[in-house]
């Protein structure tokens, strides 16, 4: 009899098994997506660019590849464009003379050099601002994705603590500020919020940046690569684990177990009997 009771006690519900695997596997995919070498966007070789850029280009959370195929950080590109913007905007006597001559001849600034070409200057300034946004967004996304993965794994660890202490004597209501089930749910919710927020932020910001480049100059299209799909799948698994953890805490779906009913009675909840009314609400008939 004792062996049978121990086997029933050690049996883990199927929903909790799914929750544990989803949280841990999802956290793994999100962490892999946050690795700097994983590409998030990819553009093929474009012959319209000519011999200046004959390499495939990969975009990651930390930077993109240059015309030699080497990785270049977003902050490095931001610094280069900042210097070029300051160079174009810095007044000089030669620039003033060239501008006067170009206006008198009726020719555009492109004939006198790119420094006097307004569209070129606007595009360089736009790139500097967009690279700044992408650089800080990529850094923040890495932090949020790693933090969300840690919280998702911590939720699975707390689930194991619940299963290990299920047979022990339960503490009173005033001993802890939150119940173990609520702690597991809170970690799962924050894990999904941080991980999905980091992934969505970088996908939207990088996509908007490339569209902005195409508005002011010719820029090859870059499609999505492995990074967003891998991280998005991980966030989806964490979302499933979060839903199961929330259901365990609030009992939105499924029937309450006898153990939950016993906990409610231990915390002073009233017993409403079979028909939903408290004991003594209806007078008993005397026969």
C-alpha cells in the first residue's frame, strides 16, 4: 500500500510536463537567437550597386557585414556616419566658393562634389540617426532576450520546487507574500514579456530602418533570416508555458482538485456545499 501511494504521489501531471519543456526549450531558442553571429536579415548580391559591394550582406543584433564580408558593429557604423555628417555640415571657404559657382552656372551640387549635394547630405544624416536607433535597440534586445530566458528557466525551476515540496506540510497563509504557484506564474509572465519584447523591438526597428534608407537612396532589399524565426518560435513556446502557469494559478480551465479545495478551506474560504449556498441557508424540514 505504501509503494502504491508513493507512485501516485510522484506522478507529474501532463500539463506541468508540457509547461516545463516549453519554458526551457523556448528559453534555449531565444538565447541562441541572441547570439551575435546569428543573422536576422540577409540581402543577396545586387549588380545595381556595381563593384563597390559584391558581397552578400548579413544583419545581426550587433552589426552587419561590410563589402569585404567582415562583421561591422552598429556603433562603428554610427561613428563613421557621424564623422561624415559633421564633415558635410562643416562650413569652409572652398565649399562656399563652389556653392556660389554652382548656383551661377545653374548646375546641381552633384557636379561640384557630393559635399554640396543636398540629397547626399540628407541621406548621410538619415543613416547616422537610424544607425544610432538600431545600435541601442540591438543592445537592449540582447539584454531583454537573455533576461527573459533566465526568467523562463527560473519559472521551470520553481515548478520543480513545487513538485518537490508537494508532500511536505503546507505553510500558513501569512508565512509568505505569494503562494508558490503564483511565483511560478509571475516568472513565466515576465519571461515572456521580456523575451518577446526584445525580439519584436529589433525586428520592427531594423525593418523600419531599411525602409527609411530606401526612401532617400537606392538600397538593396534585405529579407528575414534565421534569427527572428528562431527567436519567435522560442517566444511562442514560452507563451504556451505562461498560459499553463496562469491556468494553474487562476484555474481558468479544468476542474479544481481536492487538494485545491483543501487549501481553500485551510485559508478560511467558506464551503458552499452542493448547490452553491452556504450551510444553514435553507431551513431543514422536520419529518
